[in-house]
C-alpha cells in the first residue's frame, strides 16, 4: 500500500506545445493539486470542467476514469502522458454538482476523482445495448467449496451480500465492477454450477404523467406546515426539520409541497431509506406525483443511465431514491426532502463516506433551494442544529384524524421467565398475541438481533455481567472470547459460573429464528412471515410479503428493523418488541439514541387507523431511560436527558468526530500504520485544536482477515481536521504500511 501517494505529474511522453489540463483520476491517491497534468489531444475540441476522460495512469498505464478539473494548466518541463479517451462531449456535471463534489472530497477526506466517480453511474453516456446478461446465485453459502480462488470468492460474496439486501440477480457489468473480478471468474463459477447466467432484454422504466387527486383535506397542523414551507419555496436556501410523530401525515406534506414545486416547473429530490422503496410509501408517492424517477438498487446499469438522462434533461420531475439519489443531475432543482433523516443508512460505508442528509443540506445550500428533513425521532444532530438556529423546526405533534398514540407497556423479561428457562416471548406478550389473533387483528413483531453481541447472563438468579466502571451490560465478543464494555472499552474475562449463585452462565443473545419456532409452537394456526435478510432475497419478495400482509393473508409479520420503518397497515393493533436490548448493547455512544428511535418507530406501526394500538416492549433493562422515554413517546424528554450527557462527555452533537482506521492482514503492519498515522495527525493538528484518542484496537478487531486499529479525533467544531490534515494527506500517508480509511462524522464506531 506504500503507493498511496504519487507525484503530481505523470511522466513519460515528450511535452509539445499542446494544451495541458488537470485530471482527477478515480484512484485512492492524493495529489497536492486538483489533479494530475495531462496533454489534451487537439481532436477532442475545447476541454470543459467536469468532462469525463480515460487516462493512462500509474506504472502500468492502466486506462483509468478521470475528470477534467482544470482546462488550462501551464506546461512545465515535465514530460506528460496524453489523455486516451474522451467520454463526454459535454460534461455531465453542472456547476452545483461540481462544487458539491469538491466539498465532499474535501470534507470527507476522499480524493476528488474517487468522489466524482461515485457521483455518476458509470453507464451514463455509454451506448445502451438492447440486452444484458444477469447473474444468479445458485444454492447457498454451504455449497461453496473451500478451494475457491480469491476472485471467484469475491463474486460469490458480492452476490450473497446483494441477496441479503434483497437484490437478485445482478447485472454482469455491475457485478464485475463491484467484485473486481473478470468475466473468466464468472465463467468458472458457471461451470462449477455455483452461479447461473441469463440474457434478458433491457427494459427501460417509464415515467408516468398521471397524478391522482388529493384524497383528503389536510388537518390544521399539516396546513400550517405547508403554509410555512410554501413561503420558503423559491426564496433561496433554508433548512427545516419537520418533526412529526409517527402517523402525523408527514408524507402527505412532502407530496403537496413537491406538487407545488412541479407546478412551478421545477424538480424535487426525495431521499428515503432503501427499505422504503419496497413499501407502500412508494406506491403512495407514485400515485400522487407525476414523472417520478425511482432510483432503487435493483436497477440495471442501462436503466440507471436512462433515468439519469431523463433527470438531467428535465423530463423527470421527481427523483426518489436512497442516499446516492442526492447526486441526481436535476438542473431545475427546487426542493430537497430527506425522509426519516435520523436513519443511519444514509451514511455510506465505502469511500467517499458521506452522509446523505448532510450532503442534501450542502447541495441545497449550493443550489439555493429549501431542504426539508422529516422524522418522528430526529437525530440529536439535527435537533442541535435547530437549537443553534441553523435549521428551522415545524412540528406535527398529533396523529392524523385525531388518532391516539399507541399505548406502550414495558415488560421485564426476567420476571416473565420461568426459573432457569429462557422463553423469548414472555407471558404478557404471548397473552396479547393470543388475544389479537382471536380478534382477527394483525401483529408486528420486532426482533432486531445483531449477530455479534449478546449479554452474559445467569438464568437461574438473573445476574447480568455489568461493567464495573459504567454499570452497563458487558457484551460477549466471540472473536476475542471475552466480555467488553461498549462504553468505556473495559474488558474482562468470562466467569466460569455465576458469581451470585454458582449457576450456569448463558450468553443471552437470541435470534429471530428462535422466535419463529416459538411462535409456531405456541400459535400453530397463525400465518407468520419472517422478514429478515436471510428470507428476503429480492425486492419482489419484500413487495409480496407486504402485499400479503396488507390483504390480510398474514397474521404476524416477524422481522428485524425492516419492519420498524414506515409501514402503514390499518389492521395492526399489536406491536411486540421481543428485545429492546439488541440496540442498547451496541458498542456506540449512540446506543441509547438508537434504542429510543427503534422503539418509537416500531411502536408507531400500531394503531394507525380505527383499531387502537398496543405495544409490548420486552427488555432486561426496564429502567433504562431510553426505553422509559420511548414508552411515553417522549422525544423531548429523551433529548433533554441525553443531550447534557453528550455535552458532558464532549460527544456529538457538541463535538465532531473523525475516525481513522488502519487495516492490514498483518497485525504488525496494521499497528505500525496506525502509529505512523497518529504521529502525522499529532504533528498536523495545532495543539489544543483536537483530542486524539488512540491508536487502539477497533471494537471489531478483525474483519475479513484484516486487523484494524483506530484513531478517533474529537474536535470542537466541524472542519478542523479537514483544514489542517486534509492538505497534508499526501505526506501523512506516504509510506504508510497499512490501508487507511477516513470516516468523518462516523455513525458506527466499530
Ligand atoms: P407519517 O409519514 O407521519 O408516519 P403518513 O404520511 O404515513 O404519516 O400518514 C399516515 C396515514 O394517514 C396515511 O395513511 C395517510 O394517507 C393518512 N393521512 C395523512 N394525512 C391525512 C389527513 N389530513 N386526513 C386523513 N388521512 C391522512
Ligand atoms: Zn464501562
Ligand atoms: Zn446466578
């Protein structure tokens, strides 16, 4: 990895009188200037900023994607390489997107070329072929031989990951790009019958001109919100937090606002969490809004490119999609909406590690348009921005049609268990399920089990292993075979037997499948669908389950956090949270916030129509404030309890974090890389401007055979690291033996 930095010029061919331009290449390489110098062939016409080109790059002169970042460089005496290919006769990016790319590159500490290429689908501008090859995974993981080559393994991993996200098949070109494999590897996998190919015609999505009438009158709160937001349309940048409780009709506010934007001849971008694209929310939007381009992850390259052009040329009026939709080339942008702004899925986990919400706000400010951030459980960052008067706030404090909030009951799981025996569905929840089934009503059950952590627990006396410093539950770490406090990182070896009663210790982590078994044992007649990444293997399957549930052909929808979000089913009267503790024990200072959000959001699925809603929350931490506040739907209470703690600990939103991870297969190199980096960071940051914690082993020490060390930088305000470290990245990373990852405003600290 020593090659993270190269000289700012590529040298081989003699420099003539020809024109020289700067090109930002798509590579993880920092250059001191905006790009590397290249000769511009005369036959290419006038160069323009943002034009895509392919250039010979690096020692092997591999043809690499790049973007023109300067059209007129003064030729030095270095010999320069010549641009090989011009991809766009006209640049795809307008000024706003170029500026946005610059900002993302700088703020998220990612080379500009990498950033810009992440912003544009690679198929854009290519000649669309009438058919495409798609790849299916055959069988499951257990069928994979151990003797696979690395590339073949990556292909399978890619397909498997996609399947887990509900996407299958993958288009060949996209698969090869993401796995870095060649067609050859796929052919071998076909021969081994591990994957299967299919040819299908490319079907281009249609943009419908239809938009249904408004189905009902807005209520008073909605009217006030619309009136306020309407005033903001067309008057430049503003950021508004729309804080509306679950079922308060936020979606309706977005729809009517967007219709005004369209009527004024402009375009709108609506960001939604990925899962929302499989739910009725999307159907509702499509019914009410004309010419909507839906950018979901199931699109093929050709379809994506087609939409991209429709948006750029102004044919699409509305763009709906997950975080990357914020890069849609809407030139007549009039409004950006970010639904469920608190969702951590808005954070990208590969470079550039941007946050979709924050990029949305930045884009709105560059483009001079309003941005609306909606949530029933706003992130504390956004609330803090309201308190600092950077954002406005609008409230929808009531459910529509005067419906009451569902009643929450907290159940202490230990009290519900028989001595020495672990039941996942306690007495109360079991009884409530039986009653709801008898009444012919529907039930949503949440089991958000995270695979890596469970607490250490004695079922006979109820003793739980807690941290001696923080009195928080210690979490069992399989890889290290020890218990760890996710707050202070304190570790301890596991007790052999219960220190209180000498009983047998169990690792009390339980999964959704055990609940499924328990349901079928206790309620054999109930029709249950399990919704998790193992059962949901394509977007179609999501849709099918949601549709069946909507038609009343299912009684119980059991799922991970997938079922917590945005669902609107009128016949759901009972919501059960099998364990509120799964997110309470994540190794993160946001554990409380996540727990609060999850419980409130899933509770919000109950009682959305005439049937009154009831929510049962099972927990081992019944007096945890996050759970207590959630049980009263008390967001303000939660915020005023949690914010002072964050302030005291100097954590976001009262500070900013930048996290660096050094990783390598060789543990020494990973560690040395982290130490070198820390040295560089200490030298670059002026004394007192930042606190540097680490290097220390990352919460998850080893991922995919690579050891990880982390350095956390805490600064009082945004931009400190960017300002002092950013320009020095080439030097700081030179000769570093590890692979270095920068994560600005991280949402996960593992
Ligand atoms: P939220 O996004 O705030 O959770 P939704 O926008 O999903 O809420 O609204 C909840 C339900 O109420 C939806 O079925 C929606 O169609 C309906 N609804 C929204 N506004 C009104 C209104 N003013 N009158 C009647 N029903 C409404
Ligand atoms: Zn601790
Ligand atoms: Zn015990």
